[in-house]
C-alpha cells in the first residue's frame, strides 16, 4: 500500500504544483507564494498560509539538521550537535550565495545519490526475498487498514510547493518550470519505489518495531538494515545515499523557504538582505535542533495535516481565481490540466488527507507498531 499511496500522492501533488505555477502568471519572476495569495485570496487567508508554509518548511529543516548531525556523528564521532552546526553553516551558505549555486550542487548531489543508491540498492536488491517483500514470513497480517495513515506522510514527502516560485524565477517562464516539477516528482517517486522494495525485501516486519519506536528516524532505519546486511561496502553506500538525500532536501527546502521569507519580509537581494533572509530561514531550526534534538518527531506529526493547506487547498483556489479573471480579461498562458473537476479533486484529496491525519492523532485509525 505504501507504493500506491505515493504514486497517487505524486500525481495529485504534481497537478497542484502546476496550479500554483499557473497562478503566478503576470507577476514578476521573483514574486512568491505570499504576494500571490494575498492579492488573490486576501490578507486573512494569506496570514494562515504564511504560518503553515513556515511551520512545515521550518520543521523539515529542523528534521534534516538533526538527522544529518546523527549520521555525521555516527561516521566521525565528532558529536551530533557540533555536526549539526557545521552541516547547517556549510550548506546553508550555498542558499545564501545564489539559486545557481544550489542548482550546481544539486546536480552533483543527484549524481552522488544515483551512484551510491545504485551501489547500495544493488547490494540490497540482490538479496531481496520475495517472501519478506510480500510478508509471507510469520503470521498473516493485512496492511490495507494502515494505508490511510500513510497518506499524510506521502504528502509531506512531495511538499515542494514553496519552491515553485524559485523554479519559475530560475527558468524564466512557466512551461520550463512545469517540466522541471514533473521531472522532479517522477524522480522522487522512482527513488521511493525502489527504496521501498529494497527495504521491505530485506528487513523482516518484526524488525520495524524499534525503528517505529524511535519515530522512524533515518539513523534507526540504517542501524536496522545494518543488522541484516553483511557487506560493509553496501552499508557505507546506503549511509552516503542517505546523507546526499538529506543534503539535497535541505538545500531544496531551504531555498524555497529562503525566497519565501525574503518576499514576505521584503528583504532585498543585496548581500545584507540575503543575510537577513538566511538568518530567519536557518537559525530557528538550528537552535531548536540543538535544544530539542528529537522534538521534530512530535512536531512533524502535525506537518502532514498542516501541509495540506498550502499544497492541496490554496493552489487550486488560486488557479480558480486566475481562471475566472482570465475569462473576464482574456489572455493566454500556462494552464494546469483539468477544469473545475480537477480543482475539486485536489481540494478533496487535501481535506481527506488532513482528516485522516487528525483521526490518527487521536488513535481513531489503525497504525502499525511493529
């Protein structure tokens, strides 16, 4: 069910990103989510949207900083807090420098991820056991009831919308940015599917209990996989892949939040203005990571529900407003596929996903505990 959840979420989130991209038509290239939402939906809706975007973006950065610190500490023994500080300072400066710097390092990271992923997954895939993958070992358990709980997790995995304006500004127009969005979500889905098959084909379901008990942290999963992987080279490749994945996500999310807050607070693009944007983007999650290293495990529980607002509800509403204005004023431009039916479908997906998440928080949905 994890595969079908992520495939469905990938399709919906790609379309919603295109709807957001459509709503930027006619605005300057450096405009952000904040300006467009305020203009089209009003101050109150925009204030709520701002809070939700910053909450989710900040929580993700908080999680990436903590996870990177743990992995680097495991590799070097330098201490997770120092590792978190050095990781943040070193790689957030890429975001401060320029979007082009992020693009260049992202290309290198994708290559590293591809090589380490291929090597690590080849080691896992050669040992995939069909009985483990299909869970024919031990007692018969149906996992279908747990599918609803997975939707908010899958949605958060595809929450790139705060970076849409950055992609539009980088490519200079909507159609090229739309192809980048589709390419990015397809690549992410492919990595997810291969990773799921490799992990579930090697790790018995009984071994997921300790990982779940630690909040599903990457470090705990790698330790569990290490107990069933005989090759140290494969284990090292998986560590490298995890680090590259966290780093690419960190700079990608960081760039989106950086540009979003720069527009929100009207910081200019000078070195001083970018320094202010850097401070409000990266210092709060770093401080939280140092003070409460695993606090994000609780906070990220709310991220899936909150993210539905700015990924599945606001973008369709913006597209609806833009299309209404276009009918009155005329004009052409990039348009997301589907008419009113698609707008309603995306909103409904978001509302149901948020509802499932809230029901899970009060233990009204079945959740797998290992």
